[in-house]
């Protein structure tokens, strides 16, 4: 097996089970045209997020890391008609692209893009939650990896027993296995995984993946209490 074979298999899975439609294709095209980095989730991974949110019965979704809104569309499609999604994006330019993509997809009233450092936006959400508790049923964390543990801590504050948290890009090319790494992304990811392992309110696992995005993986955690 090699990366070319991984990509071929992913293409087969995607064409069969998660084929592109005009809305998703346009979101990717416009993100590329705007010069956004090509780090969106793969289509079959977007479909996995969609299915997980549906299985969860999510009515409120929090996404940390919007980029151009591709994964946001997949998640928003899993919501019921009265569902709500809040997505956090650091870059105003990326947020503009995401808002346009979400509007074209029909989710401009469903999905709210908040701009600024995610930890600042999470602090604001925390204050809103304290005044009017409306926990999130599903959280997708896919932002700067150095802050993963902080994002996880905030996710715990903003969710409920039974909520699901997905942490993306946890393998870091295999470097996640080495505690001696000085890479902030590796250290932040390890800190989040260790928090998942130790926290009494979480039950978690992590899975390695290969595919069109290369060698990667994700962690999945359920809030227990």
C-alpha cells in the first residue's frame, strides 16, 4: 500500500458513497479561488461527520475552525429544520468565503460564523451559555492544533451528558506517539488526547486513517456526565 493507492480507494469510496453535488463543489472551487489553504476535510470524511451528527440527533452543533465552510455544510445538512450551528473562524477573509458558501447552500439562517481568535469566541459563548444554557450536542474541533486541549476544555463546558466531540488531525504524521516532540501542534494534540484519557466526564478513542488527505486520524469522545 502507498499514498497513490490510498487516494484511489478514497476516490472509489467517495464516488460511490459521498458523490459531490453542485453546492459542495462550488464551496471547494470558491475556497480555492480565494486562495484558502487546501486543508478541507475529504468528502468521505465530511460524510462521516454528517452521519455522526445525524446518529447523535444533534440539534445544536459547534465547529471550531471554519475555513471556507465545506465541513460546515456537511454538518448543517445533518441538522433538523430548527437546528443551529455556530462555527468559529480566526480569519475575516476565510469567514467571508464561508458565509457566501453557506448562503448558497441555504444555511445562512442556520449557521452563524463568528470571527476572531477561537478562545475569545469560546469565552463569549461561555458567557451566553451561563445566561441562557443551550448546550451543544456535537462539537467538531479542527483549528490550530496547539490549542486543542483548551478547545476540548471549552467543549466540555458547552456540552451536555451524551454530547459527542470529534477532534481532527490527531496523528500528526505519526509524531503524536513521541512525547519528546517540540512541535506545538503535536504537543497540543497530545495534551488533548491525555485530557480525554484522564477526564472523568469523557470516554474516548482515536483512529488512524489513510486516504486522499494522507496519513492522519481523528479522536472521538462522548461526554458522560
